[in-house]
């Protein structure tokens, strides 16, 4: 045991540095021996889940600060009453998750269930099975004791594919995104946005092409707007989509149909670079874009009317939300989301954004003494009762059912605090836990109510999600251990080369032509990396 846990600690330390580059999954989970072990799959949960009072220990992401003991949350009390299972909660704030997760796994002293938010197991979840952390029978436990979870997956081919490993098995369960009664992704929730109020003052129409936006930026500069356009720190931007290039795609890879390509090797990238170089030379681009942080620095820029077009705006901060949330004093500022403009009239817009349905992992550990009960308790979180308790609280107190759907009561908005803070005492997931199904319609409903009926966040998502073609390479693809080892260093070197050339070319520090740059990418091993990701993507499609 000591030798195994020493190995786990070493893996956690060594892989943490490259976790953002790869999702790894080189080994097939050892669940074959579990086939038939648990009998026929149950068709529905029977409450209570156990004849005698039972307990489980659950290590869970929880960002709320108003509740100190999760067993005091009203929905948790009701859940215990319904299921007959008392939970010994170990809540962990998202900011501390990475460090505490590593310590937990390395210790060998494991709870029954772990929900670590978006944190992946180093080396892939199959490695977690081999290390004795994740229960080896997760596939059989899910298929046998989690009918609500399986029903959600079976309603969406995309969700089913995302929830499985390349072996075709369920190594962990996943947080499933959707509305109260659907399974669907959250959509594209960041993108390009312009200052609608400033454009109106210029007396100009909203441009639909790159040339049209150039004219607007020139006019904005002449009108005293200091830095009309702000690029991403690496020189990329959402506007690169106008040339068919997704500069924010996973590891700089994107799709061309079913073909994986390196985004910055595409012919369109040359056109993007030349245009940004021209705009930069005309003073239309913030000269400090390499240090401009889209979240930290945008508020001041908007408040001081320093920009016209922003490459990266979050849906929740679109419209007049900066002012409404008291982040700025400029009450006139309005950030209007748009899709990337056409290179020429008639071009169809595209998007490049991670659209996930089966997201954060949750699993029963190998230390769990009653994995059947743990699986049933997890499945309750995906049931209608579980969704209502976790997201809406207590019927009649915090919500009512209207035409078959939950509607928050007006009282939750008049408690001298934010509705989310008030609900944290009644609904587990309003403390930002997100266990079970992630009901995005709960947030939509609350946001609209607090904005007087207008949901600017949802409106932004709908605009950015509108393009039919999404070139983003799925986040759920996994590289084998051998593949990861073979291309990690090469990909790191390629990304460095791309960033240095992009910034240097746009700012005029290098005149190296694009063909020379592309040949250097080839010489540095680009094709091997592309082929590796192509193989991983092909396996993903075959799940």
C-alpha cells in the first residue's frame, strides 16, 4: 500500500504541470470481471435506498460561504429523509481543490465518493483504477444501479460518447448539463463583443465584415477612443474565426470536418496575421495586449471608454452587466455580443468553443464498503427529486411547480442578500456544488428575474452559439500514456513557437514570411502531434 501511494503522489506532482495540455487515458479500466457480479440493472430507484439507516462519506466541491455544515441545508435534510442515507460531507472550496485533491489521493485515506469538480485524475481515470483510488467496478455499478443517470445519457448520443472512456466503459460518472427537463450543453458563453453605446455615438451601423469593422475602429480612434481593439494575450482573438481559425482551440488544434489540424498552420492564419499587423501599425490595437487580462482589465477599459471591440467577453458580463453588478460607474456602457464578422459578404460564420454535456467527474472510491448504496445515492442526484432539491430547494418555500416546471418564488429575491446566497441554505447546488445534473435553467431563471425579466447572459449565449459549424476539438478526447509521452514536449515547443511568431509578426518585430514559419512548425514535429490527436479523435468518435 505504501509503495502504491508513493507512486500516486509522484504521478500527481509530475503530471500537474501538463494537465492543462492533455486529457490522458491510456489503459482500459479493469471492470470486465464485474460483468454479472451485480445482477440485472434496476429499472428505477426505490426509496428509501436502504432498509436500515446508513452513512456515506462524500468529498465534494463546495464554494458557498454562508453554510458551515452542509447537513443544515434544507434540501440535504430532505434528501436524507427520502434516501435513508446520512452523508458525512467533506466540502472543499474550488480554490483549494487541486492541492487538497492531491493530498487526499496520495494519503490513501479515501472517502466513499469523490466529486472534485473539473479536476482530472493524473494519467487518466483508468490510471486511478489501477492505483486503487477509483472503484474497479464503476462501469457495472453505473449500468446496474444508476437508471436515472443512464436515462439522461441515453437521451443524447453526444452525452453518452462524452461520458465513456475510449474502451467504451464508464470509468467515472459525469455531471450532466441541461435544463430541468432536457440534456444539452451550456452553449458558447464567451466571445466577441462591441460597445453598442459608443458605436451609436459615432452614428455608424453595425459592420458585418472585417473591412467594415476596420472603418469603425478607425473612426473610433479619431473620436478619441484610445485602444479600439483588444487582442488576446497570445495575439489570437475571436475575430480570427473570420479566417476560419480558432486561436482559442484546445492545444491549438481544431477540426476541419473530421480532420484534425493545427489552427496556426492553416492558410487563413496568414490573412489574420497580416490584417492584425496592419491594424496594429495604425494604432487600432491596444499595444499592451500581451499583458491585458480579459477579466481583470476589461472593467477599467470599459469604464473609461478606452475600447470599441473586445475579443473576449463573458456572457455574464455582456450587455450592461458591468454597471448592474456595480463593477464600473459608467452606466452607459453596453457590450453587445456578435459572431465573428465575415471576411466577405455572404460568408457563413463559425465558432470554436468547448461544448460539453457530460462534464465534471464523480466516482466511488476503491475504499467504499458499500458501492451499491453509493451508486444508488449518486443516481438520486440525477432523478427529478434530486434535481429539484439540489437546485430549487423546498417546494412551497423556495419554488412552486408551474406547468410541470419549477419556478422560484418571488420571496427569494427580497431577503436582503443575493438570491443565490439565500438559496444556499435551501439548495445544495446554489452553494456552487453542481453535484448530479447541472440545471442551467435555474441560473437563467434567477438571472432574468433579477434583471427585471431580461436575461442578457442567455441572449449572449444564443448569439455566440448560433453558427452551425463548431471547429473546437472535443475536450473529452484522451491520449494514451505512450501518446502523451511522445508528443508533450513537442507540443509545448510548438505552442512557444506559435506565440512568439504571432506576437512578433503583429507588432512588427519580425518580418519572417508565413511559409517559412509553417515549415518551421513542420520541422519541429507538427505532423506527429496532429496525427496523434487525429488518432485520439477517431477513438472518441467510435465510443
